[in-house]
């Protein structure tokens, strides 16, 4: 008996949660946005694009640094080998 009451309580809560989530306010149409909202949306888009480009540049820089590090390690090994041969 106790478990059926608990189950009914859980079901009632779930119905309320799903019912309220279905009542969310939809995003207003682009034409209904004011000038400040439109400017903010454009700024958000620009910031997103800038972040993507910045990540690309950072990735390239990281690859270049990795290559430079590998070259330095190779040069150090060669120098060590030459030093050991003397």
C-alpha cells in the first residue's frame, strides 16, 4: 500500500513537471526583437565566430610549437651524440 502511494506521488510530480515544461515561452520572432536585442544577437554571433577563429589560430600555434620543440630535441640529441664521439 505504501509503495503504491509513493508511486502515485511520483507520477503526480512528473505530470506537473512535464506540464509546466510544455508551457515555456517561445522565443520571439526576429522582427519582434527590439534594436538592442538585435544588436546583442549580432554581438553574440560575432563573438562566437571570433572564438572559433581564435581556436584555429591557437591550434596552429600549438602545432608550430610542437614542431619547434621536436626540432630542438633532435638538435640536442645530435649535439649530445657529437659530444659523446669526441
